C-alpha cells in the first residue's frame, strides 16, 4: 500500500488515479476518474498484467497512437515470446477492457535486464500512469533478483526515467548502438 | 575470406594473427604466432565457438585475469543458459585448448540485442583479437536478423567499440542504469 500512497500522494482529484482495494492481475488495482472526453462515464479501474497473450492488433493500435513506426505483427509476436518480462496496463470500464500501456524487458534471467517499448496511450498520459507502469516492471525485475536494470532513453524522456531512479551514463558508461555504415 | 583479410591486412608478423585454411567451430580459424613468454612454443590457432557448454571455472579464471569481480558460478551458469548468444574464443596449441575470450548477448530474438561481458585475456590483447571476437558476435547477431545491436561501454573502451561501428548516444539516446537509491 505504501508504494501507491507515495506514488500518488493520496490525491482524489479527477485526473489523478487513486487506490482502490480490488485485486488486479499483478499489484493493486487503481480507480481512475477521467476528465476530458469521457467525463460523463463512470470511474474506471486500471490494472497491470504480466500475461503476454496480448491482442497484437490492439498493441499495434497503442503504438500507432504515440506515432511509432509499424513493425510486422509476426516479429512483434516473436519479440514478446522471447522477452523475459512483459507488463501491460489496462483500463477497465464495466466489462470493457482496453490496453493503455505496455513495456517489456529482455534479460539473461540473472544479472542484466534491458527495458524496451515503454508506451502509455496519449489519453492516459499526464496522470502518472507511465511512472506506475515503470514501477511495476522494476518491481517485477527486482522480484526476479535481477541486479542490473538498464534502458535506452530518448532525449525527451531522460528526466522521466531519472525521476524513477535511472542514472544516465553512470561512471561514464556509454550506451552505444551499432550502425553498419558508421565509422 | 574478405572479412579476415580486411581485419588483419594479411600481416604475417609475430604478434598479429594470420588466416589459415583450417575450419573453426564458427568462422575461419586463425593461426597466431605469439611472442612474449610463449615464444619458444609452436604457432597456435585461434577459433571461435557458439557452444555455451563452457567450463565455468575456466571462464571465471579468464574474468579474474582482467580484474572483474567474482560472480557466483550458479548465477553465471544461469546467465549463459538464458543468453541469446554466447561467443567464446579459444587458443589451440597441439591438443591443448585454452579459453582466451568471451562475449554474450541478451535479446528478444527479433529486434534488439545487448552485448555483455566482452573479455579478452591480457596475454592476447593488442593483437586485434578483441575486434575479431566482436566482429564474430555482430556477424552472428546479423545472421539472426537482429536489427538493433546495443551495448554499454566503459569509458576506456568507447573508442574500441566506435571503431567497430558502434555510435555513442545516437540522436541523443541515453543509456541509463537503475539505482534504487539514486534521485
């Protein structure tokens, strides 16, 4: 409970999610009262899941919504299968469930993990749900006793990850990408 | 064959490995005439292998030789098992085989790979064998159609990786490490 309290500061405002006692797939479930276009509808719940049996077209739609380049569905399917961990974030509204966030990690199951493809649907950004999603994947990786959690951050999200405890270039360590024609 | 020719410039000097026609486990075998403490002995051959059934005490000895912190053998065993790819480098001298280099990669088997634990025994450094080892692991990852090859480089080896085609912080992308107590 302490985790969620510290994350959301007990806010009950219309745009910030608040803790409810319903059980989620992993971690606690959040109740979220959305403002904006869905203001008329009832409160929704947010849950997290490690289940990697995700509708890949729904995932593609989520990635489209943030402007990512499309990737072949068969490749995405394979990448999910061979990821060490997949954590997805869902909005529940009555019997309706919608994929609103996603993240995954590769790993040697022991020392190192690298987090990829962190995405939150634009309708749900600015509500600390990205942080909640990241805290969930970090928690799961720590539960698996992974000691070294890494990622590669685009410049505009470096501070987002810094706030979560990620340090850029610690001790001068440089993230590097291979380009066949780069010299 | 062109790969090795370009790598070693056809040198037949005593400290640079030269190409021979013997088949290796993967890639060509190199013949190496060492100078220094083994100057009296006959020429040796260098081979690369993807076989992950490595004597873990021999691997520990190799890592000790470059001053790495010891890691529990059972954890190293698990990490090797769950790495996507392991490439080791061996010196053959008659019937004697010695582990002289090592590298491995985690991956989602599809889009991303991250290379870890690149090590060359000090006796074999300065002979372009580190580059040969890296070219081997890159070649294997490319053969598996991995599009994004990444690593985290200590400051003193950034230029080594740069020469191999790795770019630090491309488009401002930052390598980040999670530290539980960092804020």
